C-alpha cells in the first residue's frame, strides 16, 4: 500500500510539471507567432487569476448545484452519516458537510478546496444497495481525496486545461481578425506562425489527456489511502464491483463532474467507442479491484 501511494505521488508530480511546461511553451509560441508577447502575457495573467479565484472559492457550490445534491439527514441516512463521522475521527479530519443525491445509481464523490471546507456526497442508490462495510470503504476513499488535497489539485488542473483551450482560441481569432498592419505582422516569424497553429490544434487535446492521466492516478492513490484507514481492502473492492455492475444510469450525467465520482457515471453508451479508454476519467475497475485484493 505504501509503495502504491509513493508511486502515484511521483507520477502526479511529474505530470503536473509537464502541464506547467506545456502552458509556458504554448504562451511563448503564441506570443512569438502574433508578435504581441506582452499583450498575450497580460491578458492571460488576468484571466488565469480571475478564473482561479472563482474556482478556488466557489467550485464546490457549482458542483453541488450541477448534481442536484442536498444536505443529508442523520436519521434518514444513518449508515452513511455515521461512517463519515467515525472515519473522520479515525483520520483526524474535521467532519465535512454531508450531502446526498436522490438517484438510484450507486455512486459518491467529494469536493471542496481543503479539509476545512469539504463535502462528501453519496447517491441514495449507493446507501441502499451497499452494505455497511462497503459504505465505509467508499467513504474512506472519498476522505482520502480530501486529506490528499486531490480536489484542489483537480480544480487547478481543470483551470489549466481551460486556460490552454482559451489560449488556442485567442490565437486563431487574433490571426483571423487581428491588426492588418504589415509591419506588425512582419514581426511574427513564419516558422512560429506554423508552430502556433499546430499548438492551437493539438495542445487542448494533449492538456485534456494529461488531466485524465492525473485523475486516474489520484483514484489509485485514494484507493490505497482509503484501505490504510479501514484496513479492509475487500470492503472497497466489493463496493466497486457492485457500483460497476449496477445497470442503473444516473439521471443527471455531466461530463464536467464525472471525474469527481468514485466510479465514472458515464455508461458505455455515453462514451466514444472509437477512443474507448483513451478519454476515461477513471482507471479500469477491474484493475482497481485487482490492486485492492493484492494488498
């Protein structure tokens, strides 16, 4: 388990470094291609600061609204509520807000910017269909996301992906509708214009793939960390089996929030089978279960 945690931390740090390098390189290329390096830097900085501020403080509220979650009542959802309370005591985490989604499809997720401002959410289907030890395994997984600051990390990555896409869009618009001043356009190297076009086309795709790679690694890490809390790998393994095999489709499926759930709420019919697996937000359930049962 400790080896699993260490390996995933190293991989995440590496991918984050590549992400930063990607954005820095894209900004440099677009600036050179347009001949407006200073303008690009100022606009990009202002946009990044504004988006980061909003996402940092209000992302959890947006997610709760998108998933139609509402506060959980202790008496109605006793097993889920007490599992969160007991495991928070065991891990030393402050008790997060506890929410539920009225949906028969079993699933759960955590959100929030830090342990002091966190939320754990489960569907009513998960609470009804899973046994107590299985619910504890799921809750331990979600609390691990909170303890490891995974939600903050994923929020930052979503911002970076959006930032790359916006840069690409700006570049195309500038080239099409920018100044017609020949001297200004002459400052932009023809080589950099070609490279800029290629970056604008492919960098949003690369950034998205990197986002998904980080998301998949954090799921492995949360599985291992959750088992360290419960000391019972079979509870989470069985829970993942039941969630994956359940045929019920979630009422509200939003690709923007699918990476938050313990298991992707998108069924096979929601995915592009041509690129099956490439754009998955989660590692294969079979692989996760195999790793859990080898611990």
